[in-house]
């Protein structure tokens, strides 16, 4: 099991591209105009991905004006 989980609440995304600019190795804009977490799986209307290295995702979450990106460490929300 991966140490970290990154999640985006896509219905809250405002398409600002902040996450894409800060963390392009994990984020891209989807054809529908909203952020997409690369390599993620759908969880309802959200997307989530387990990773061993959180990399720049904390910066992406902190910079998100919609506060729709969340990072969990060992099941506990850290942002």
C-alpha cells in the first residue's frame, strides 16, 4: 500500500490550472476543461491516486483556490 493518497474533488474545480503549472508530472487539463490527476482512478465524482512520494502535490493543494485537492498520509488528511 502506498504511503500517500492524492484526491481531487472535480465538481469543485474552477479550471484555474494552478495544479498543472505547479505539478505537471501529476496534473493536466482534461478535455472537459477541468483538472485531471494523471494515473488516477474515479471515486464517484472525484479522482484519487495512491503514491509513494507526494512530490509537488502538497504545493498544488496549497495553491488551489478552490481547495479541491487533498493529500492524505497513511490515511490521515494532511492538506
